[in-house]
C-alpha cells in the first residue's frame, strides 16, 4: 500500500511538473514590428506553460488582442482615442521620411511629432500608473517578472511600483544613450560608432572620423539629458511623487535582451546582463499560397526579388512609387512587392503588389535572389537567417544604422530613399543579384547566426525564466550603478594623484632651491674668507 502511494505520488508529480514550473509573467509590448517581435517571445513563454498577461492601452494602433489559454490581455483606458494615437505614429513616419524638408517647415514638423509623442506618453503613463484599480489588480495577480519594450512608456516605473524584477527587450536606443547612461554600458568612442540619422561610421575610423564620433556622442549626451530633464524626468517625478529619472528606473532592469547578435554587431564590450537574442522570430520557410507559388515558379532561372518597406509604411507618394516601379520593370526577375498604396502607373507585368506577404517564407524560397528592404531589424534578420543579400532603402530610426552594418559586412547595397532614381535602384538590384560576393557575405553571416549553442528564442525564454527562478539578476549588474560620474571615470583618483605629484614636485623644487641657496652661501663665505 505504501509502495502504491509512493508510486502514485511520483506519477502525479511527473504528470504535473509543467504546472509547478509555470510562472506568471506581465508583458508590456511596443508597437508595430516591436509587438511582432515581443509576440514571438510571448508564444515561446506560453509554450513552456507560463501564464502570460499582456498589458496594453485601448488606443494601441497595432496590438491586436484575443484571449487564449495561458495568455490573456488586460486593457486600460487612456485619455487619447485610437485615431489620435494612430495619427501620432503616422506623423512620426511622415516627418522621418521627409528628410529633405528644411527651415521653418522642418522645425514645425519635428515639433508636431514630438508634441504628439509627449501627449501619447503622458496619456499612457497616467492611464497606467494613476489607475488605482489597475495597480491593485496587477498586485493581486502576483506576477513573477515584468518583460517590457521601452517603446511602451513608463513600463520600468510600473515594474518598480509593483516591486518586480524586470527584463527589457530592445534593439537599441538612440546612440546607445540609455544603455550607456542608464545601464553603464561601456562605449569606447574610438571604435564604437554612434548612431546618427544618416550613419556612415563603422568600427574602423581614422582620426577625423573618431573626432566626429566623439562630437556626436557629446551632442547626443547633452541633448538627451536636456530632453529627459524637460520631459520624462519631470513627468516621472510628478507621477511617482518623488524625484525620479528615466535612468533611475530603466537602469534597474535585471536583464537586457538585445535583438542582435555577432552576425550583425561590430565587436565591442557588453555587460553580463546584456544577452543577445537577434533573430528570435526567424524560422524555416513554409510552403507559399498556391497562386503566389505559381507566380514565383514562373520566374524560371532568373528568380524573384522580395520587396517590403515594413508594417508602418503603407503607401508612398505617386512620384516615388512610379520611380520604384519603373526600376523593377527593367530587371529580369519577378518581384513580389508589399504595398498598400495606389497602383503605380509604371507597374510592369513582372511585378505583383500585395497588401501583405509571407516575408519569412519568401526569403526562405530557393528562387529568391535579393531582398529590397527598409532595414528593420526583423526583416534584416530574416534575410540573414535565410542567406538573402539586400538592397537597402532606410527611412528612419535604426534603419540607416542597420543597413550600414550590412553594407560594411558586404551583404547589402545602401541607397538614399529621398534621392532615389530609377537608374540607381535598377543598378543596385543588378549588382546584388549578379555579383556573387554579396551572396557569399550573407551566407557567411547566416552560418555565424546558425552556429549558436542555443536558439535565440530559447535564449530569451531561458533568461526570463532565470530572472524568475532567482527573483532577479542583480548579481549581473555592475557596481558602476552605485558610483557618481566622477567616481566612474576615476576623476577623484586622478585629482588625488595629480595633487600628490604636485605636492612632491613642490617639495622637490623647494628642497632643491633651499640646497642651492645654502650651497651658494657657503661658496660665497669661502670666497670671502679666502680673500681676507
């Protein structure tokens, strides 16, 4: 009887072990491609039998919600309707793409964009942190960890309010400033290039480029500190009721999941709590829909070109669309173009337009020769995963920097979208398709990407579970968080050593002067007595 009871207990334990290992996770996602990336992490966590709750405001323009087993959404209201929130993002896209604007028009557009984002940030923060019923509900849910994208405002402050360890998921913040200033990431300007709007710096810099890089870092640091002081820091202090800065809250993250890897990054120092999970959404290609497969097969030996400017850019100006369509008409490949705008007048029979394309599956198709991309991290990693060389048309954000990395590594040709001519695009596609060096370079990056001890998604899930198991990961955070800026740079030590050197020098000079005067007096007395 005792043996049967023991056997039953073991069987019950084994059958229910997934229950005992399940955690309770709160996720705060970003928008558009950021949500797509985070959704893959959520699905990975659910597959490991964790209970995942996604917190999203009702005006989110891109996070689509539906309740599933082990996976639910909590919605909270904000003082901004969905149409206004969507307009904020559309203004951001329009302003970023019109880089040729100048003078008063440029400043007006920039001001409208920043004002819109400020309203959205304040509305989201107030709707989340000042909602006592929501905070009480989250406390009662007894979450183990918060996983958030910094695009979701006040996520870090919410984690601190709930007293929970938190994991950040991101590609980077502008010029690595938040990582550098808030999480003490070492960024030697001699070989770590800053992120500029139209980046051209790599990890190989001559004197003038290092000078430029240093000046960009100084400018970014000054501008960010002023911007944060006037916006985030003031608002976070108001919300929390005590002096609070963005770096205070963001710097307390236990783990940073960086959505790149060494197939993409230049070699550089990182901290123990920075973990690479680039390409976590990538997977083997699935069969295409029948009609699309027939069009792809009709390309013959010339193959196909896949073209997408991402999920945020729905259409283009008529002139720009016609320029692109004219270039595509002059290449022998068939083209599958994700585009929701008006059909261009110059569209040829070799090009088909789709509102949506299975991008990963197309890039994994054996007939794909090139990928025309805006340079979003998700798309670039799908190209690396499947080994497809790129033609880059960067628009905004991290896209110029992303494509510069690919260009530097020999896997892409990079064009200026605002100055794009039909001839330029045609020649770039022809170069990427016909020059074997681009295919060889991207295949080398693909090999590096696949040669990892653990898949990126498994890596992301592991570190989230690590934080849950250990109630945080403070042991991975560097002591630099507890140092002042002058202690971090050892300026106090330098000042002390300089003082010691100055004191020793002073004493030495004074001693030499005293000895010199004494010797002179003795010599003078000797001469005087001899003369007498």
